[in-house]
């Protein structure tokens, strides 16, 4: 089987407000994400990034166009598309292990196989010693690591992430970014990542799509390789690189022009 491909073809979205006035949120979004790419959709809050992710996840049906995965139109949620929300969306009544194995359990995967997969991934993200912890005892960063495990355990073709580090402090965010890059490099997954943080986009992404204000269109696309060539855990060193700073300022200027 060839490499997995997500195609976003001329996607538009119009919502109807409470007073029945149409609200256009997305306008003719077209791009292609291939296996191994880390695609980041960057834009100001409220520009429609999350709406696009929800369409790719199958939670919403677009007004225009379509999204397809391996030439199969997305018409609803599916295990081949894992989703990580900003809040984590964990089950408070289950332990760390219980949350991680939930998807496999619902699919009827045998217990021995569930344990093997879950234990491997919990160890991979540094949660191996917290399997029996209740969710309320976890820090924000630990919750997001668990949310990522819950997505990865189903071995999806693509992971969709909606500002997953947005609520974290700067130190924890740096740690989570490094952990995500480690997992991305080990698994080769496609990642569809939403943020309004330009530094985060540059640090993580291979392909950055800059979106304008609603009704959003893709205004610019940048191909970068900071994450691909990453050889150090010193994130400050990378983010202070002259080329990193130059691109950051260039992208910020595009966003400022759109929102100013």
C-alpha cells in the first residue's frame, strides 16, 4: 500500500446564526498533506482553523468541497483519524491506563494485545509509572501526553491536534513540543496541527499554512525544516537561530497585514 494522503479540496463552510443570517467561516481551502508531513495551520483566533479540523475529523460536513483520506471522502469520525483536543477530553472516572486502552477495548481487541500496546505508548511518553493514577492527579502536560497516547493506540493514519499545548505554561509547552517531535519521527505519522503561535508553528511544522481572518483562506504556505533537522533538546537555541527569527518575522508580517 502506498503512503497515506489527506486531500482538502475547495472546502468552504457557512454556518447559520440564531437570527438565520449566514456566517461564512471557510472559503475555498485546498491543500494536500502526505504521510510523514507535519502540517501546521496557523492563524488568528476565530479564523476557522478548528472548523477545518472538525471537518477533517468528520465531526462537521462542509458546505462546499470535500476532504478525503486515501481517496475516500470523509463523511464521519473514523479510527484512521485520531484527534487530540486542547482540553484532552479524558474520562474522569477512568485511570490513566483505562483512558489509554478505551478505544482498543471498544473495538474488542484482546486484553493481552491491549496491555502490550498501551504499556509501550505510556512508557514512550513518560507515563509508565502513572498507569493507575486517577485523572485529577495529573498535571496539564501529563493529561495532554495521555490524550496523545489515546489517539496513537489506535494506530491512525493521521493525528489531528487542536491547539493541544495552548493552555500549558511555557516550560511545559517546550517539553511537550520535543516529545511530540520524538513521536512524530518514530512513527512517521501525518500530523494536522492547529496553533496561533508562530514560534510553535515554525518549530514543529514541515509545512505551514497561514490563514487569514474569517472567512478564512490559505494566504501563504511555507516549507521549513527546523523539526526535520533537529539535533538538540535546547529549544531556545533553535528559536534564536537567525533564519528562524527571519521566518518568524516574515510570517508575523503576513498575519499582521491580514488582521490589521
